[in-house]
């Protein structure tokens, strides 16, 4: 099949026009990528306290996470021997130690735990839980140990704290009444 000069010029023009159009389209097309970075919620806490001359004071829990969280804490009082081993003998309140709790109405007690009824914002602290704890007298071959164990659960969704701790949340406040 022989093409005339005129037909070759028309076909070449169409191919060049097509190539120019594709090049133009390529130049007019721009793609971009939008990345949404979500920060994962981190729940953590630390005990804040003053401890001097065997007196523990102003104990509270700080939310060191990045989301609002509910807090609960247990106070464990025990004797330890000189090697730091917990002894079977249990210290007696007002005989071996004096413990003064805060009068804050934000702390509620149930089944061995103190629940802070309000969600604690990131980098904020609860009200004081223990105002003061003092060892009474001296003890041979043992020392008094007061440990605060704290737990936090993210405040949203509220069902998480309700299920995990078997509590009710009403108007963003923990309610221990069933």
C-alpha cells in the first residue's frame, strides 16, 4: 500500500497533533498527595508526691498521656525487711502509721480503689489523694512501705471505663452507685 505525499503529511500531522495534545495534557495534569497524620492516643500516668523525713505528703496522680483519662488508685501499706522483701505481717493503721486522706469530694472509694470521678486532662493532675502519711514509732528489722498503684483509662468512649472498672459514668463523672 502506497500512500501519497498528501496522505503522509495528513497522517504525520495527526500523529504530531496527538503527541502535542498528550504532552499538553501531561503538562496540565498535576497530582498531589494529602497525608492526614493522626496521633495515637497515649494513656499514662505518674504519682506526684512530696517525701521528706519519712513523711509522704500531697500525693496525687498526673495524667502524662495525651488524652483525657479517668484515674483510680490503690494504697498498699506493708512492711519490708532490710532486703526490700514484703513481709507477711500487715501494718496496723493508727498503731504503725497515720494516714490522712484528702477531703476532696472528687475521690470516691469502692472495693479497695479510690476513683477520681472526673476525667483528668492531658498533663493535668488529680486533686490530692493522700494529704499525709507518717510512720509511727520505729520497727526492728523492718520498714514501713506505702505504695500507690494508679491506673488510667482514656475518657472517650466512656463505655471503656464502665466496662473495665465496673462503674457508671453520668455527665462525664464516675458514679459508684449502681
